[in-house]
C-alpha cells in the first residue's frame, strides 16, 4: 500500500494551490489570481506529523459541463476524491457561502470520505465571525486558516493527522525513480503519460499549452516504481503568451533539476526544430541522464530508412547529447512504449558506476592529445578522482590558470566513456589548479 492520499478540492480561486504549497513547504503548484489555473491533478509527497501523505491539488471542481476543458477538470477532481483517504474542502471567507460551495459539499457528503472544511483567507481576526455561516454545510470538522500567511496551519495538520488511516508497512518502500517528461508544446507528453498510466490521468487536448503545472503519476513496472512528471511545454521566451505560461515553463525547468532521468519528446512528423534544440539544451545542462523519444511514429513512413535519417539528424544536431539513447514510439498506439523503462534503467545504471582513482590515473597517463585552456595555455593533468554518481562527477587537478577549452573537455569525457562504460550518461568534470 502506498501513502494515503489527501485531496484538496474547492471551487475555482479559493486558494487550493496556495494551501497545497503551504502544506508541501515549497512552491509546487502555480498560484494566480486567474480562476481555474490548476487544470490537472497536481500531486506531491508531503509530511503530516510523522506520516507521509500524497497531496493532490485538483482543478476547480465546480465547472460548466458544456465547456470541454472545464468538464475534464471537473472529472479529474472527481477521480481524486474517489482515491482520497481524507478530503480538504476549501472555501473562501471573502467570497462567502456560494451555491457552488453547497453543491460541492453535497457531492462530498455522498462520497463518504472524511472531510475537513477549510475556510481560507481568514487573514485577520475580524474575518473569524464571517466564517460561521459555513457551519450550515454540516461538516463536523471546520477550521479557519490563512494559507497565504500560514495562520491556522498547525491546527489543520493536527486534525488531518488524526483522520488519516493507520500506517501500513507498505508505505515504507524504496523511493521511486523520478522521470520528467519534457518537450515543446503539443508533442504528446500528456498522451504518453496517459498511455503509461492506462487511465485518464492528465488532461489531453489539441490546444498547445494545456498542461500548465507539472503533473505526477506513480507507475509500477516490474519491481521498480517510477514517478512520472508531465511538465508544461517549454517555449522560447519571445513566444510565451503570458506571465502564467512563463511560470509553467519555470516549473518545467525546475523538474529537470530534481528528476532522476529526463524523457525528451520530439515530434517525428516535424523533425527537429529550433525549440527542440532549446529544450534539449536545457535537459543537457541539467546533467541528468536523457532518453530521447521520437513520438507520433505511427504517422511516419514505414521502413528503416526513415529511422536512419532521423538518427542521422540527431547525431548531427544533438552533438552535445550523443550519449542519449533514442526510441521511436507512438503515445497513441503504444508503439515502442514498453521499451522506455528498459532504456531508463540502462541510462540510470550507466551513471551508477564508481571507478578507482588508480584506474582513472592510469587512463590519464595514456592520453595522447595535449590539452589547452581557452587562452592557449598547455594543460598538464596531474591527478583525477571520482567525486560522485548520477551523474558521474570527477575532479581533475591541473596546472591550468584559466578555463579549459571545450574541445579538451569533450576529449576527456569521451575517453572516460570508452574506458569505463559511461556511454549512456552525462559526465561532469570539475577542474582544479594544483
């Protein structure tokens, strides 16, 4: 059994994402004055007392079913409630008790889930009395808080801990491997997540930019658990439509820093675009293992020649990431999707190796190409030692007074790959003058 789920629900713009971020202790969901910003279920692991829980921040659950995307948001929130051990129903004291709040309360009572009614935006004592009208919704547990300023959060944590089911030994599992699905907008990131989940987990829409937050999903494949993170599409700065989309892009970039492996999606019909190069560069800069997925291959011409031509494009234009394996897939039909986890394990294991310093220095002595700094100074490498894994990191002691020329850095990286099996992982070199 995994950790119990706590679903945060409410009508749009009552402060669900602010509460989510407050409980999590960091900025994870987008917060904006625009109603309906959170479109997908946003999940993250958080600690409540001495327990780990799975927090779920839902889209505004009360929506017009006639509006396609809003209806999907409503469905996502409903699914979250069905899976929840405890539900936090968030209302706004500033908006007062609305018909939408009453409808939602009735829906939650029918669900049979334990509910804590959280009256938010009580930012000063003068608003405490205004919260009394929410007792008419008939819930046993009512608390007033200010998610923005932190007021009432300690009491909310205590009440929530009491309502959680008893801990199960299954909660104490090995951490899942975190996989960030990245790419420019509309290349099929959410479709891939949905196929892997075999449920309607992330909203899929033909409108580019539908996924605004990073969306997590836990997937079991064999004996390994994987946490899939579907990120917002990353655009170039000039093409970001608004500040909200800029925030989504920043979250996607942050996902690169905190994940274990990056899954980079490309559109096989369109070839490699300038935006793809931008996203690939960000993925490479994150120093995380990378698997390249060429999606929509079911719509591409058949035969090995097409694949060979695409691979040649990758080798030519992704020279900075030639270590990354490439798979041809279709998130729609499932073509090649089963191979993804094997590729993930390959790149992860490739970055797990520790090399003895004696072996590294034997390799150094055998190098044939003399190194130089950017200003032309000849480099002599005295000593080398490994300082970390995931990715493999090495400290090189030299006589260099300035930055090492990129060509010599690349040369040494390639020698490490050839000698010690780092073909499928980025390699990080730190240079230190002795």
